[in-house]
C-alpha cells in the first residue's frame, strides 16, 4: 500500500513539474494602496490551497514582503537567473510555505523565459514600476498584471494613469484590477465597473475586475505580528477575501504568450497622451 501511495505522489510531482508556471505581477497604482499586502496575502492564501508558490520581491525596505515576514535569504533573483545558485538555495521560506526571493529591478539580469524556470509553480511578482510607469523586464513577462487601487477619487485617477502607462509601455490589451480597503462590495463593484468602462471607451483596453478586499483592522495587526492576515486571522473579512481571490486566480484563463514590445509614450502625431482621467460624455 505504501508503495502505491509513493508512486502516486511521485507521479503527481512529475505532472506538476511539466505544467506551465502561472506568473502574476501585482502592481500598486500609486504609493500606499497596499499592493505588497495584496501580494503577500495572496501568496499565503495560494500556499494554503496547496500550491507551490514563489513570491519575487521587487520592493525594498521595511515594507517589503521579505521584511514583513522577516526572511533573510541566502541569495537573490540575480543569483538564480545567472545560475550561481539554485532557487532552493537562494530563496527564503515564510512560515506558511511561500518561497520568497529578492528581485529588485536593479538586478538587471533576466531570463528569456521565466515560465520555463518555474514550471508547476504559481509565481507572484510584487512589481516595482520605473519612473515612466513601466514594468521591469522580469515583471513584463507576467501572464497577468493585477493593478491594486483604493476606492478614493485620487487613487482611482492614479489607477487610470497607471493602466494607460502599462498599456502604452508594454502593449497590454488586458489587465486586472483589484480594490483594496473597500468599505463595501457594492462600492468596490461600482468603482471597478466605472474604471473598466472608461478603459474600454478611451483606450480600447479590457480591465477585468479581480474583486475586492474589505477594510479590516486585522490587516495592520497581522503585519505587526510579521504575518499575513491569512495566517494570523483566518476568519477575518480580509482573509476570507484573499482566499476567495486566490481560488479565482487559479481559474483565470490561460493567456497566449504575450508579445513583448515597448511602445513610446509619444503617440501618433508626436503628441504625448494626457494623463488626466477623461470624463465620460
């Protein structure tokens, strides 16, 4: 009986190793919207669902995922991509089982095919945008870009600017949006629908709502404990939201490989596109 179970486990591992990696870049539409919190908690929720999860951390400082989880890794993304170290040697592990690897954009080395490097894993990238609002070469290989915003006017406007820059910089026709710190699901849905309609009308861009995370005092409390809210307060409203979004993420349709292209912010006629949110007529 033991041999049968062992053979089944070995077969499952081989099957997973042959499946493609799913890469999702989590992007903050502006500072302070909680994109790192979203990346960290989604990673923990995916791990709790039994997935092999890698969080590539492009952030730095006390508010990065590595700092929140108090992870001291032996290496970095640069060490892995240049084959100086294996992933298992370079990355650190959170208590929930998520592998975390520092991947600051200054680490310029990249791979032509990140998917091939991480077969069978769900890879979340806590992405740092450059001064022009573009992704790093690493994050630009993501299958999905998840733009995080809050339900305030300034954040909504910044989110529109963010998706427009991503659209022009990387030729993306589809992105996903998530409301963080929502007062209600109805409010979040209204904001996401309006943003989607505006993106479709003015940019011919598909903005797919990825859901919302409720405002929850346990979120900052979990961070003080150096944990995700999914780990620390499993029954809290935000933890429930993160688990739901993580489960839905695994059902997102597989997209065809993204054609890499860099599009200048200078557009037809030599005129720069305005970053002001257009008012629907």
